């Protein structure tokens, strides 16, 4: 069956694969995505998977965009429907004029199809049953067959996919031959039995450039290595576990003594999240650069220790790869729902430094920077990623590093200064920035502070219940937080093509979709300035951006508008000025969603989005 008005597009479409978890489809789907990238066309793949081992539905979405849009678009132009359990939902998800590819071995009634999409059937199971006797081979090679079929349908270069198989199984000739054979079976069947290419095609381009393809968790792990981390205390939790796996993998290469083979790092799996952050704080107090990686439930369990590190002023780095919450929530779905939990972590009056990377490149750079900030400010620093950014590979510019860069260890009093009798007050503000001097245990045999406490004390770390001492300490911590405003990464402004009274504030993984949404809005004559927030505490530029616009939309992936609440609280902003644009169903936010919500809001107000220019 063929739709009368089929979608026709070159290097600009979305294909979604509907599979079963544990079926071996992941490697085949990734092969397809990488082949398009090898042809010079940018892709943005996303795994959508359940929180079980196998047997439940899983999806893999591939955004193909020569223009370079890497955010989720919304909708799909073709569904590769390999899971009968989700058939109805998958068929319904295809945009009108799109394509349905399926295993046609078993006939289906006409009611299972749609008149407004093109149906492409290939008897994959029958072909596999004829070709293979082993049940596992039948399943695995069926996946490779549908990749071969798609290569023909989309007019892709067969040799590119073949070369990827050779690269993947180099040295294993039997696997290479078997996979290439399965690929050829699917390709040849489509060429012989279906009209091809279809309206969706892939043509060689030069739009990938020198960008690399990496997931955010691996980038965070490498950032920790380059940031000087030598200790990781952790407890496994989805979706952050691979941060530690990446860290240990890189450390085996870069932190292993070449002569003795001894590890110059420690990655300790604790008995629970509370113990893991305790290990981090202990190692950091002793002078090591230490971190943990966790997600929302882990952040909840670590709260009391966050308060200790804040009040005792011990540097620590926490990578929080956010997921759907509260409680155990949706472990394999994405959200941005830990902002308030991290910014105000623990009890009492605490405010923490938080960094918001937008892609793997910033997961690396912000990850490394976090250790400098933690040392300089003597405080916990949170790096907030999320499942979408952390577990999905994405194109980003190559990582760079200045070999002349030196770690910023902050205010460390030296042996010579202590020996010379320099006044040392562990919690004494000597220059007005709120940051005291500290010593590393062992700096001097008799001088300096080897002991710290989470209870109240005077500037010289002596126990005190004096109200005046407590007020002094809290006011100094507030000054330190103000100092941090000029140390966190600055916000990134993208001005509209013409003056406008409206702005948008967003952060983290919403960035790719927001960039595309801005272009969609501009095409409709709606112009908005956008500001990406990169860190907390908020610098003056963020509040100035809000003041300069009549209304500001705040785009985020949580139900309660946590970034908006943080802006209102910290900047004493009129809540009416900040408009919520909230997406929190666990799927990545899309350009269509953002642009639609903003366009609807401005339409409802029946006002022009163009600011009047004074004469």
C-alpha cells in the first residue's frame, strides 16, 4: 500500500525502530545510525528502553538532519515495526504521509494499517527460517536484514555499512561474512520486490565535520580524570552507573603506574549511597579530588552528608544524571527534576553550586571545571546531566584541553607560611570573599587544622554555641556564595534577528530542541531572545535579561517549574513575568512542543511579539 501524498525528504527525517528489549536489536540499530553519519549526515539517536532486563518494548529513534538539528523533533516519518505488542501505538505514531516497515511473514488484516501512510512489507522471519537453523541466529540476523532493507529503501551506500561491519568485527572473519551476508539478503530482497528508493533518502554530504560521537556519561567520566579526580565513591543507580564505569576505564589507561602496574586511583563501590558520599567527603578532606555519580534517589539519601560538606567546607563533586521521579519514579526516563534538591540540598540554610552542561562536550569541560570550583570554594559542586544526555550518544565538537592548565586548589596554607607563624583560622575570612584558608593533613607536623566539625564553631574552628559566631559563619558562607556567581560558567545569549519584548530561559539538555524551536518560531514571525543558564548561583546577567523583557518563558523538563522557582526565589522576580513551558512525561523535550507552547501563549495574548522601538 502506498500513500497518495508520501513524505519526500533528503537527509531530513526521523525513523523509529520498535523492538523488544533483549532481542539483540541495539547493535543493528546503532549500525544503521552510524552508517548515515559515515555518509557525512548528522544523526541524533535516542534509546527509549524499559527498566527491566528483557522482554518489554524498546524503541530507538534516529533523527537525520543535514541542517544539524540534534534535539528531538517530535513525531516520526517512518516506523520499523518489529514488536507486535506495540503495533497499534507504533502505527499511530507515524506522521501522515510517512512509512511503515514491517515483517510481512504473517498476513495482517487491513484494519491494522492506515490509508495515509506507505506500507513496506518484507518477510524477514520467513527469510531467516530458510537461511538459519539456530534460533538465536535467526533473531540476530533478522535485525541485520532489516538494516540491509533500509539501506536499499533509503538509497544509502551499501559499501559504507559493509565497512562498518568489517571495522566492528575486525579479526573475526566468520562474523564479518555472516553479518554482511544477512545485510545483503535484506538489501537484495527490497531491490527485487519493492519500489526503491522511497521518498526518504540519504545522500552523501559533508555536514558532520570533525565532530565526535560520544555519550554524556563517558564525557563526565573523562572530565573527572582531566579534572584531577583520584577517588570515586559510588553505589550503582540508573542512569549514572556508566559515569563510574567510564572513569575507571580511563583511569586504567591514564592513572596506572607504567612501571609497577599499581593503580593511582580508587573507585570504591559502597554499600549504599550514604556511605558513598561519606567516602568522597573523607577523601576530599584528606586532600584528594573525589566525586560520586548518582541520580535523584541517591541525592535524597545523601542529604545529611551534603550539609556536613557545606558547613565543614569540604570540596566534593557530585554528578547527578537525572531521571524521572519522585520515589524510584521512571528509572529509564529522562527529566530535569533535581534542581531544587541539589541547589538547596540538606537541612538548614544551604545553597550549593550547580553546573548545567548542555551536551557531552560540556559534560567533559564542566566536569573538569567542577573540581577546580570545589577546591577553590571549598564546597560541594553538583553537575546536573540527565538520562537523555548521559546515556545517548551525540555529536559534539572534539574535546580540547590546555596542557599548560594547572589545577586551582584554592586557598591552601603552605608549610612555609605555617612555619613562619602566619595566622591560621580555618573559618576566618581574611579578604572579604568569604573563602577561608585550609590545610591538607600532613602539611605541617604541628600546625594547621587536621580536625573539622559539622557543629557550630568560631573562626578558629573551636566549638562554639555563640549566636554571634554562628551569624558570622553564615554571613561568610553567603559571601562565598556571592563570590561563586563570577566563577560558574556564564549564561549564553542568542539574540533574535530583530528586537523583541519576549525572552526564553532554558538549561541543559533542552538546548538542542530550543535552538530548533527558535528557528520554527522565527519562521512564523515570532521572535524571541534566548538565554541558556549554565550555572547556579545566578549571575547578574540573568536577572538583567529578565528585566529587559516584558515576559520570559522558562523551558524545563519537570512538573513544578523548578528553574522558574529558583529564579523567583533568588532574584525576587514577579512570578507573573515568568511563564512555564513544562515537559515531564519522561521523553526528551521536542522542538515542536516548545515552539507550539510559546506560539499558543503569544496567540492567546493577541499581541505583537515585536517590541516598540522608542523614537
